[in-house]
C-alpha cells in the first residue's frame, strides 16, 4: 500500500515535470523563431548599410558624404546645452571651488567628454568634486588629469588648479 502510494506520487510528479518540459520546449521554439526573424532583419539592414556605404564611397559622392559628416558634427555640437551642464555641475560643486573653463569634445565613439579646469583653496576640494561626480548619473569616469599649485593667482584663495576629465551624459530629452 505504501509502495503503491509512493509510486503514484512519483508518477504524478513525473507527468507534471513532463508537461512543464514540453511547455518550455514549445516556448523556446517560438523564441528561436523570433530570434531567427530578427537575425534575418539584421542581415538585411547590414546589407542595405553596406550598399549605402558603397554608394557614398564612390568618387562622385564623396563630397556629399564629407559635407554630411561635417553637418552632423555641427548639429551634435549645437545640441550641447551649456545651461544643462552648469546646472548639473552646480549640484556636485563643493564650496570654495569654481570652474575656470570647460571644453566639451566628442570622443571617437560619439560620447561627450568634458574637460573642466577648476580652481580653489585645496586639492581636497577637487577630489571632493571628483567623488561627487562619480555619484552623479550625469558624469562617468571622472578623474583629475593635471594639478597645479597656483600661488600667483589673481583670484584670492585660488591656490590649486586641477583639470578634471569626465564623460557627460545629459538627461534624456535635455537637448536644447
């Protein structure tokens, strides 16, 4: 009687696991079909892109391609919002430290990199700024690239200058 009950429970469990296995196999099959369709779309778009690049690489089209790239660079530069950068810096800037200059530039992979020259009374203020930038979602990979002791500064209290480099990620929808 005990063995019969045990065998019946094991049979029910096995049947249940078999049903779950078949259902997962069917779901995986549909996922594989979706992946296959997406891979075909990617291959098709890659083919179209290669054809477009070949067309743009032809000698009679090079000037148009170069002008297009130049205009795209100008548009990306114009999209840089100085106001937004200063608002984001204001949130992380420690007391008795100020920005002397900002130089935005695009990296080769299209990310926006800013170089800040800051001045203040101590190196600790620049380090505090880097720490706060690390905690901010707007700045990535901040670091001090150069430091100078500036004893002959025209601004009282500016004893140290530091150049800080960071990738800048503006908030979504913040392009002006």
